[in-house]
């Protein structure tokens, strides 16, 4: 049967050293995974289990581009994150099997309409308008896990117009990468194409049209995003 209109093209993320790209299937995001960020948001870290929100795969955006300032917000925030790329089916896995399913890592930006997220949070409503924002999941190229040391003392940082705003180390992550993959695998049949944004360090803040965001994690390709005028 033909389609009534063209089916959307799944976004892809380049992989360092590969000519083939990594097609995005789903985007999971971990909330409150750095204690200092939870504190700046005025909330406690839940140390019993991580929690998640999602972004549509179609919200994925390549690095080194300009996106328009999104509609409906006056407080558009950056969040610099380590991204896990799943490379094998993983379901109800322990941390050891979960670690083996990690294909690679990338720098990511979880761009957020903070005013809408906080308004939803206050009313105990879902976060979608704040988080599932068009073009809001920005990914730098993936580095394969074998070419990256286990997350540990690497510096994770973000600058706006060259000025440092976020700075931490990957071992500040409350839930470690294999713990996140293991936990999430008890709720989803994780598979290649699933990306997990692992949370952001302290120092989140607003950007305006004309701002240039840069970020990096030691050992991974850096990320860059320019904020354009509102449409
Ligand atoms: Mn985030």
C-alpha cells in the first residue's frame, strides 16, 4: 500500500571512523543526574531510581547548525549532556550485560523551554511542551565505546559565546551509564538506534537569538549550536 504523504525520514547521527550513519530510533533523557543541578532546580535527587522523559526521534538535530529560537517560551535553556548510543538489543539486563550493549558515546544538548517545564512541574503535568521541543535534541558525532575510556574523570563543559557556564566531571553522574541502561531495559526493549541523554551538570541558563553554544567532553567530538531569530 502506498502512503498518503511521504513518511518522515529518520534522523541519523554520524559515527567517527564509519561511513555509515547511526539511525535514531528513540531519545530517552534522564532527569536530575547531577546533585548540583538538582539543587539549582530546587529539587532532591531521587537515589532510589533514575527517572526519564522522552523526546521524539524526529526532534534530533545535527551539531554545527543554527536553529530558530522556539515559539512559546521566554526562557530557552541549554543542557550539556553525555549521550549513550545503544548498539545491541538489551532487555531486563543486569549492569554487566547493559554495559556490553553500549555502542558509543556523544556530546548532546537537551534544549529546554524551562518556563514551560517548570509551569508543568508545578501543576504536576507532563513536561512535553518544555522538553519535546522541535530541533531540541542536538547530537555531535558518536565515538565508539572501545575508543573512549569508561566515563570517569573526563571534564564535561559548556560555553555560551565563549564564556564557561557548565563544568563538571563524568564521575559526578549519580546514575552511571551501565546502571541507566540496565534500569531502562526493565521498561523497554532497548535496541540499536536508542539514544539516552544522561542528564546535565549545574549551571543551566537561558540563551537568546545570536548566542553561540559550544560544549565538550574530554575524548569526544565537541558540539556547537547557534540560536537564530524566532520565526
Ligand atoms: Mn537534560
